C-alpha cells in the first residue's frame, strides 16, 4: 500500500481540491440531460466522455445525475491519517453505458466512470455511530475506449483533475492506477465487488 | 439510541430481507424512465410515489436510476453488532423532485426518498482500509404530501417493506422515524447534513 499511496499522491495531489463545489455548475436538469440524447437515432453509441483537440479528457459535468454504483469509504482514521483516496468515494457510471451494462453485462466503448471524493463529516448521528459524508474533495475519472486507448490494459485510461473548475484533465496516471485496477478489480478493471448496483444489474449469463 | 433501536427493529424487522435483488426488476432504462414524463405538459407535478386503492405506498421501482444523494454507513462493528439501520444506507431522491430542489431549494409535494441498505462486504481493498459495500438488505422510503399526510410533521410519512417482492409497504412507522427526522435532520426532516449532493444543488438564497 505505501508504495501505491506515494505513487498516487505524487501524481494526483492536484486532484484533491477542497471547498469548490461543482453543484452550481450542474444547471442541466436530469430530464434535459437525457433529452440531449433522444434526438439522435444512434444515441446509444454517444459517449459522455468528451475531449479537447489535444485529446485531453474534458472535466465531466452533471455526473451527480448519472447512475450511482457504490460508495466505499477509506477514512483517514483507518489509514494512518493518509488514505490513497480520502475519504468517501461516490462512484457513478454514465447512464447510456449503464443501460448497455444492464443489457450486455459489459462496459461498452465510451464508458466513463467518475469517482467523487468527500470527506468524513461526522462519525455520529441519530442513526448511530459510523461514517457520514461531509464536503467534496475532488474527482477522478476513467474512460474505456478501444481505439483511443488501444494499448492500455483492457482499454481503460485514468484521469485526475486539478480542480472542479479545470476545463480538462490535469494528469493521466495509467500506470499507478492500473497497478490496482488490473490486478484486483473483479471485472474488466472495475471494482464491481464493491458496487452492488452493477452486480445486481448485470444480466445472468 | 437503544430505545430508538428497539422501536425501529420492532416495527421494521421485516424490512431487512437479504438475498433478494431488485436489480432484475429494473427493466426500464434510464432514458425511458424520463421519457415517461416528457409527454405530459404538467410532468413536473407528477410524483414517483404510487399508491394502491387502500392508500398504501407501492414498493418503489427503478430508484437505483434516480438521483443518489449520499451514503452513510453505520457498521455493525461500530454499533455493538446491532445498528438501527445495517449497514450502508444508499439514499436516492426521485429525479423530478431533485430538479425542483435544484430550482427552489425545497422538497415539493410528492417527493419520494428511498434509503436502500447494504451490508459491509469487506473492510480492506487495494485502496486501503475502510468499509466497502456488500449485499443488499432492504429498503425504506419516505414521501412528502401535504394533502395525504396533512397531520404529520412537515407532511412526511415513513414506510418499511416486507421484502423486495412486496407489492406495497408493510408498515408505516411515522412515530419512531419522526423522533429522529424532526429533531435532528438539518432541513425539512431530511438529513441534508449527510447528503453533499443535496447541499451543493440547493440554490443560494
């Protein structure tokens, strides 16, 4: 772990920006988000991953209105004060790729998965002792694309962002991310062992 | 806490049914879910809370494709083996009420919020030590309706379900639920202090 932590923090420290909220930027309503895709006959091939002319991933928008798949928490107080990803990870998949997953049980080309980090806000509430989400800390994203990332393991690439206001990804950190995603994720680089939504929606063979 | 726990478990033990997955029932795609509401000029008044002739809340469907708002975890090992709500709580609001919240900062009549419980599957992964979601345990729901629940505090009613296959709510437990929701929730019976998605989307005054 300690090597991975160092590696991650070295590449991705800019990701962890606190106090900036993307909520204000999410002005597109849920219905409108999906409407955009209705006008296209081939809308199921449309990706939510967008790139600039230099091929850099644009900072995802409105992902809080995508499909939530699970929320691991790696609290500071369980990781010597220094977890690789502090602390809650709210993980989302874009809705068209989710629909594809439900039908085919596979992650399509163009799938984008966003991991948004929040602090632990409190450890006690009226429901008992535990961990409760606090403030947003930053996002990371991964995109599967067999053409764009033909040489990456299973065609996934991994991105960090300087801040919520960055226009595009600050860093691509495939090596450090793949170290875990290739080796220990349960299905195609994705930790579906921690994501009950994806496991339940996967069609039986 | 111990009194509340007893009260909750007494009324809601049937809620905690493991091994049954609602995922297979969720056959409506995300886009289709929203399409249903497009045909209606007054779709913003349509509620996702549906009732039978006897006024019992029908078991919510497809809520995993609604808007996720936060995921507290109250693990067994932090609550003497017996948390009031074991263990992760994945909380969702219906998308039309979320759009209303983003615009108005209020929960509209007809708002439905679902809390889905999952076990802790593991406490260790390649990202570090923590809590990681395991299997589904059951759901609970709350509905705000100023006509239907004119006499309840802030017009919210609370429901438990026998199993994922129940057609309608098995129990309405307003008294035990209100004990916490009225007193300690940060806004209109809802624990937005634990739900960063709702806090960020709330418009500035």
